[in-house]
């Protein structure tokens, strides 16, 4: 029974596969669910090898940063304005529809 150790290139989660699929086939990461290719025998690590370092910033998708308090307030204000505009449109449609009855 072959066991290989893998590290997800997206989230750096280290895990092992028993009876892995053929090299090049894609398997989902148990942590983040994103698919990754099974490496060839020469590219896979032995079971006792340490996990590789996380992917460089340019290699992986950018991570979402925390918003500052000012950004949160600004987004809340934009959302509130959008909701008010939506409410006015719904009210105008209701007045038109009810005016025809």
C-alpha cells in the first residue's frame, strides 16, 4: 500500500494519501477543498520529510486583509445608501401599480 505525503499549494495543509491516484490526476485538499495535482514519484516527499514552506505571495491567490474601522464604516454607508435607493424604487413601483387599480 503506497502512502505519499502532500502539501496543498493553496493553504499549505500537509496530509497523506493512501493508495494515491496516478500522477497528474487531481485530488481535493481536505482543509480548503481546492483541487491539486498528484505529483510524480520523483516529486513526492517521503513520509518523514518536513512540510514545504507556504507558497510565495505571487504564487497563490491573495489573501483577504482585515478592513480598517474607517473602511468598515464606509462600506456600511454605501450599503445603507444602496438599500435606501432600492426601497425608493420598490415604493415607486408599488405606487404605480396600485395607482392603476
